[in-house]
C-alpha cells in the first residue's frame, strides 16, 4: 500500500460530479506490477494496449476492493510478484481512495505474510482500521464485472451463475457477503465431519442449523434481487435485449410456497435425512448451493444457453446495466463496472449505446481493449491510459 511510486498527474479540469469512483489506485507487488499509482477522476477509465501488457491485472486489482476472490478467482499467492531470477514471492497489496455519495473512504487490502511465508489470509483496512472481514467492503462500494471468462456463463455449470447473482445482491444488500461466507464455512465443516465418519449428532445439527438459516437468507436475498432485475430488464427498450430472469432450485421453489421459517425447518429435516448419502457422495443434498439462474432472451423466448455468443454477451450487458440503474436509484451511486475486452464484440450501435449509458449513469466503468479506435465514442468523456509492459501512461 505504498504511495511513494510516481503518480500519473490529473488533468487541469475534471468532469462534473458523478457516482462512486476510485480516484487513486496504488499497487504494490501485484502480478506484473512492482509499484504503480494512478490518479483518476470519477469519469470512466479506458485502458488500451497489447495483450499481456497488464490491463486485466489493473481490473483485477480494482475487483479486490469488493468481497470475494477477485475477477479471476485466483488464490492469493498466485497474485504475488516474483522478481526476475528470484524464487521469493512478494505479497501483494492494493490501496485506493474511493469517492461515494456518502463521502470519501480509503481502502487497503492485500495478501498478509506470516512467519516469513505468504499465507492465504487476506487483510482489509478501511480508513486505516482493520476490518472484521471482506464483507465490510460491500458497505462502501458496489461492483460488477464482465470478462472473457464469462463468455460461457450460460453454458457451463451453475456455480458461476450463483456467484454472478451473489455479486449483484451485494450491491443491494451488503450483508449478503457475510451470509455467503458463513454459509460456505458451515457447508465445508459439515462435509468434513461426514467424510471423517464423525457422527456427533449435536455438532451436525448445529452445522445443519447454520446451513438452513444462512441458506434461506441467501436464497431470499437472491430472489428479491432477481425479481427486481427481471422487472428492470423487462421495462427497458433499446439495443440491448430484454431479458427474463428467474431462480430455479428446490429451496427457491419452497420459498414461493411457504414462510421462510418453514423452509428452514424443511432444509434441516432434509439434511438430517441425507447424512448417509452426503457422506458417500460428498456435498449436501439440499441448500442454496444448488440454486441456478435462468435467463431468457425475451423477444425470442429462447433460453440464453441456446443463443449465439453475441446475444449472450448482449444479455449480460443488459442485466449489468439494469442493475446499475437500479443501484443508482436506490443508493445514489452507480456500481463500478469492470468491462474487460467487451467492446470488441459489440457492433457500432451497441458500442455507442453502451458508452452513452455509462456516461448517463455517471458510472465509473473500467474498459480494456487493444484497439484505441473502438473507444472513440468516449473521447472527451473518459480518462484514457496506455498500458505497456506494466507501465501505465496517460493518453
């Protein structure tokens, strides 16, 4: 979190007041970056340069200002920088000054080292004070992203879609991050006990109670967010297709049929009855970890998984923009949008519409690409940087 690195200066005049934004980003030993500091306005950020220059690494660093494992879902030690010719990894750190509608906040996070070795512990500091955990980050900044790895979001397994939904929920309900962390902890602990053949009924019942309580809270929060975005997507006309969204899964169906407390009881009963099965097969037969997101291309009444790659990308952007509008209306701040190599896959009309929507929302979007000309529509409305060999230069 060293701020002694050379700063890239601000221009003389910044644009008008906007939504939540990173106005200073400092990296230390983060992947290809030794030390770099970038000073920004609240306007969108465009990063261009050749593949492998370090553009996505900057977006990944920003993504660690929110709960979770970042946009690459990397292990903390994988991000540490190694000096050329050395086997010793240097633990990484990210520091940022963030402006929101509620004031300015300083956020620091990084890979904490202990006993001379890097560990898998991530430390978070907010305004100089050590936070209770990553979940506290969601109180200050909402964030969503779209990366090339998400091109198969509608095609691959359901776990990525659940993570996608959870990140949307964080913006509306920051406490959701804590529920997800607690749920994953009790789920892992129950699986470990069952795998070890531990039959301590009281311990298992306590863990299953946690799975039920946290799982129902998670499912209810997801359902509220998905219903809200379903309405927002349906009400919008324009170049991005209207989408219909719904959650599918046993616990999601139960929540439409009975009160939440009754669903908790049913989850407990199901888990108790499935212990032998779960001990053999692993996992848990019931819970919020078995939900899935269903997305329909409304105009064609076609599931997203059956749409073309371009249509799927447009549907994802439609959902992200709907969320940004909803958050702007509720919190006063649009979320940060991290859009990695997105515009190259859009035609001219959709590219222009995306830029106009970002500016209209007042969102600080971080966009990457190899071709400067694709971002011509943002000239005068965004801050442009050239990234080359882990060096960030203003354009």
